[in-house]
C-alpha cells in the first residue's frame, strides 16, 4: 500500500487540530489519565464526536469531494517547482496519514488501522530524497524537510546526513540548523563532535523556526482557488460540523453561509500548519548541565534563543538553558537573576495569551483582521502581541471599561 495524498475518511489536518481551544485540548489530554481525574465535559464530548465520530454516507461523500479537491491543489502546487511548497506537500501527505491513524484509533476501526499499518513510506522518502539532492534549497524548505526526515516513519529511508550538512551550509547562522546534528552526536556519545557543534552554535546570530506559511505557498493557494472553488458538498459539511462546535457562538453559527466564502482560503492555508521541525532541545540542555567548561558557550546560545528567536518555544527553552548553566556554575546571584527573567517571561506570555482569549474562540476565525495576523510570516511572540492588541481594540470599541492594555503585560 502506497501513501495516499489524503484519505477520504478524514477532514484536513486543520479541522482535527484547530477547532478546539488550547484549554479544550488540555482537557482532552487529561482524559487519558486515571479515573480519579474529572470527567470529560459535555461540551468537549460533543466537539470530539463532531470532529472524530463515525461518518454517515453523505459525510463520507463530502470528505471524498474535499480530498479530490486537495489532490488537485497539490498537483497544481507541485507543478510550481517551488522547493518549500514541494516540501509542504510531502509534509501534508505524512500529516494526513497520522490524522487517519488517529481517527481510526478513536473510532476503533481495526480494519483501517490494519491497512494503515501496512503503509509503505518508501515513495514519500524517495520524493524527499530527490528534493534533498537539489542544488539550492531555501531555509524554509530545509526546516520542513528536517521534520520529515527525522519522523519515525521516514528516518530509516531518508538521506539525513546530506540534508543536515546542506542545512548547516545554507542556514549556518541559524541555531535551528544545529539542533538535529547535536542530538545525533549526543546519541552516538561523540563528545568531540558535540563540542565542535556547540562552537558553531555560538556563532549563530538568530534562532528561527519557520512555523508560518511562506508567502509563495499562500499565493499558489490563492491562484488555484481563484479558478477552482472549494467543493459545495464539502463546504456544506464544514458548515454542519462548525454548527456543532462549542467554540462558535450561536450568532456566528447562523451567519456561516455568508461567512464561509471569505474564510475558506484561510481554512486551506491553515491546514499547512504544524509542518516545521520541533528541535530536540533536551540534548543540549543535558550537555550544558554536565559540562562546566562549556558554561560560557552554553550561556551564549541561551542568549541567542532568548533575544534573537522568532518563536515562543525557543525563548522558553533559552531561559531553561540559562537556568541550567547558572545552577552548574554555583553562582547564586546568576541563578537568582536567571530565575527572575524566566518567571517574568512566563508571566508576560501568559498575560498576553489570556488577553487574546474569548468565550467563543472560533468566532475569530471569521474576522478578516484575525486571519490576516495569523497568516503573516512573522515571529510568534510578535504575532501574539498583535492579536492581544487587536482584541484590546475590539473590547474598547464594545465599551468594555475593564479592557486591559496588552502593553501592561510587557
């Protein structure tokens, strides 16, 4: 069995991941804990059923229409030859497989699970290796390709050494070019290579992941949708699904027919979220906690993560690394300073997150300003500040005298 572009029994990965708020997903995760934990809320149970429940014949037909449309989109994007867009398509194939796995598990569909277990990832790996062999690759493409190459399903078939060496040459002043090589050196207990890689990491002047959708891919999607409208059957099914979601207000549910057309391009683009590589930070943190002679270098890397990153996880891990080196040094003043900086970051981040929240978080999907901000190729912390400022303006316009200025978080 070869890897399918998109299984007709599932919606896109976006539906599975983004219909719920972060708090709702946290509750869902908690449901896997012992019976002493609180029972799943009625709202969450309803949302889970709407997204992951068994499909009727009409729902399967809608999913099939959506899958066929996405296949045509992928063919159009592939024809562009853009390296990042090609990598994104491969990532979508793997993401669709994992979504199908999850849905089969939730629905206890053993036949589908067994069929998926027989999937061959060699065709996808072959396509990835052909892309790796290209003479020039963009940093964004290399990031997505790294995530693919290191995936448990692909890693035994991928030309990882070629990819990682090419990434270090292409994007050598970015810390993200070194996380995977350092982790592999750690796994092989190669202390000399770890030291050399850490030395290269101190020369980096930024710590950037490419968590956003690159404008080239966004433009290709717009071009395709201009002449290939989203299937009517799939649109009706999407509306019916959204009307069952607790995250959408009754007012917006009644307006969906009018709101959906302008929303659909973002729906498609957001389905390409979560395809960038997530670094294995732990290897370097463990190394820096046990190598006192490398404190200065580790501190330098931590500073880069904190001050020159475009993503929240890097910043948080940078503070963690700073704490680890301060503990190893035994300097109580440094440790106290690092702990205060760490705590302040957590408070500021949580403050901004709280200010972006609303009772019905899905309502924001249909606001053009919200969609525009979320599709900007900017840093996550900057994006969070923009969303908090936008929400503040909304509350002020509604006459909320208790609206909190997000500037107070910083």
